[in-house]
C-alpha cells in the first residue's frame, strides 16, 4: 500500500518566507522541508500536534535519543508531558502548525509540523551557535534527509491505524 508522495526542499532560499517566519530562530543556518501528500483524506484531518506525536511519539526512541541527545547534545525534557513532543518543547502553535524547540550548547533547532491543503510538512531549522555546529550537522544532515520521508510515511500509517 502506498502512503503518499514526499516532496522536499533544502536550503533557506528554497523554503518560503511564510514558512521560515514560523521558526523562532532569528538567523537560520540550515533549513529543509519535506511534504507528504497522504493518499487517504482522513489522514489530512489530523491536527499538527497529532502528526508530530505520530512522527516522534511522546518520548524519544532510543535512536532519536542517540542522535538528538548524544550527537547533537539537545537538552530534551524527560518523560511524557502535554508541553513536549519526544522531549522537544512545544514553542508555539497555530491552527495549522506546531513548532517544537530544542537547544544544545552549540546548536539550536526547531521542528515545524504544518498541515494545509490535505498535506503535512516537516520542516527542520537549525542555527549554529558555535563552530562545532558547522562541523557536526552537515554530515548528519545527509542521514536526516534520507530518514525524514520514512518518518512522514510511518506517521501517516500510525494516524490511519488510530482511526
């Protein structure tokens, strides 16, 4: 069963200003956005927070913890909370979007989940706060860009199964 087509845009200049404006970062060093067009109309009815939780869960998986805490040093909340998704703080939300925020001593990040026009998007926005960010993220971003389409498709399957 196909779950939908995933489109991507990488680079701050390839992300619409209206999307970048939802980030809490005044300066963005890395940006990408992946958009899934789910096959089922009912998937599009899920809220941005439901999509975020379908993507990442209430607490980070072992693999997410290894990447987010271990490699990127993000200070994530522990345990389940209505104020977090997978340890990321819910920074702000709108009718069709939710922004998750985390920071380490060398990097600050936003994950932006948007739902609009029957599609769901996951945007990643990073600011390199120290020189180490310039060295750590670029090689990890290659892996990130390979994983995100699967994250979106798996989330669509979880949402479909929960209905």
